[in-house]
């Protein structure tokens, strides 16, 4: 039973005649066959349509039939791969063409690949030491050398080939920019898909086994390009001097980082406090919003006569309370106001979104926000 595989609204074509402009849809997905497309448009256009994995166009004519019209894949046995996309080419002189395509088809019956089983290639090792050069050679063999940034987390680790070749290669979605942020377990599956055709094979038999298709992994648009380093053997001294300069910069950065970490471990303080917003003339009960503060500076401007306990820091009774909270129900910290002037820097102050106060009658205070130096 045919199902809707993908709807695709193209971008507006800017016109200009030949050569044709091409647009591609998002990935179709693997495992669909008996394909048919519906094309809906409001402006006549001249051009062609096909699925990227096929060499033949589904149609290439002008004028197109009245909108909407149906077109059928001339190769009904074709099965889509993970990297396939719809491809629309247009060579209109005038601008404005923007067709809407709806691709339908059937889910292909699963093929029994490697029907006699899978195994490690006879020339392969059981445990691989994953050097950048080895991973690069695997990627080059499947035509995807630009995907190297996906696998930097595995450099100089080991891989048990039995975990790869015990079954067929994993079936994975196309690589997108967001794939770089996937979990280590997901990236390991991509690594297995790359390694499989390089180190694994079907167990032979009669008739010959059906091999697994290539992984079909390609770098998407705007994929990061690895830096290229050159070395001219006629000027080794310049290369060594450049390396020494970079090492010196790296050494300075590491020294600064170590000093900062030491200070944080010993004092849990930034290098300096920067004054922020000033809240003057506070009395009674109230509060205000805060964001990522290090603390506050409280100064009592007015207060009625009250009991005071003498000491290195006199303790003043009946001034009030201050709190830092999340703005709802959780109070991160609270403190009794018991001095005429003090800095308050609770450990969780950077998590607070509100500062609240409740001063006794006759008490008037100023509160200065203290921010960490950036």
C-alpha cells in the first residue's frame, strides 16, 4: 500500500534561463520503492525531476501537464538509500516557479543480505588501534573523507572487530550538522557503519551471497572542513620556528589556566567584583529580579534605636531578612540582616533569579548588585 514518504515545497526560482538551476529536498530515507510523485504548481516551468540516486529523469519536458499532475519512477524496482533526495531542475527565463512535490511509494520488502552470515575479512585483525590515519583510510574507501570530524573522540582508542562483523552494518539516518553533537554511542554506530565494508564480508556460499549496500554517508552542506597543514622540505627551519611559536602561546595559555584553577580551588572567587544595579531606599517587604550575580552589598541607611551586641563586628538586632531564590518556591539562601553594612555572597547566588527582602519598621536600606568580573 503506497504511503506518503515526503512533502517538499521548493524555494522560489529566480529565473535566468540556461543553465538549469537545481534544488534538492531533505533526505527521503532508505527502503522505499514503487515511487510516484505529485507535482502542484501555480506558474508553468520548464525542467526535469528525478531522485538523486538514479541517473534517469522521471520527466524532462515543457509545458508541464496541468497542475497537479502525477509522474512515476520509470524504474519501479529502484529502492531508495539513506542519502537519496528529490532533485528539481528548472531553466525558466522568468522568475517565480515554486512547485510542491509529494513523494509516495511502498516500503520495500527486506532483502536478506549475507544470507550465509557475516565474518571478519581474513586479512583483518581482531582488535584495531584507531589512529586518525586508519579512520581516514576507511572513510576514503567509502568516498566520505570529509566525515573525519565525526570520529575524533575515537582517536587512539581500540575497537573490537567482533562487535562490528558479528552482524550486518547498522542502518543510520543521513549525517546532518547536528550529528556532530550526538552521543558517543550514536557516533560509535556511525564508526561501525564506516568500518564494516573495510574489515567485514559475507560468508561465501552457493549461490553467491547478496552483499550489503554501501553506507551512503555523505557530508551535508556547511560541513566543517578539517585544516590543511603544509610542510615545505626546502625550508624546515621556518616550519620548526612556527611550531615553537605555537608551543610558546600554548604554554602561556596553560599557565594562565592553571593559575585561574588554583585561585578557584583555594578561594572560590573571581578576580574581581564589578558593581551592578543599585537599588536605593528599600523598606518593608519586596524584591527584584537578578541574573547570575556573585552577591550583593547591603547598606542600612536608616534604622530605629535597637539593641546592639558589642564585638569586632557589632550585632544589630531587629533589622530584617534577605533571601535569594528561583522566583517561585525554592529559596536558595537566606540571611538575617544584623550589620549596618556587609557583602553577602552565598555559594549558590549565581543560580538565583530573584532577591527578596523584609525589613523591620523604620529600616531603610540600599542594595548594590555585585557581578563577577568577565
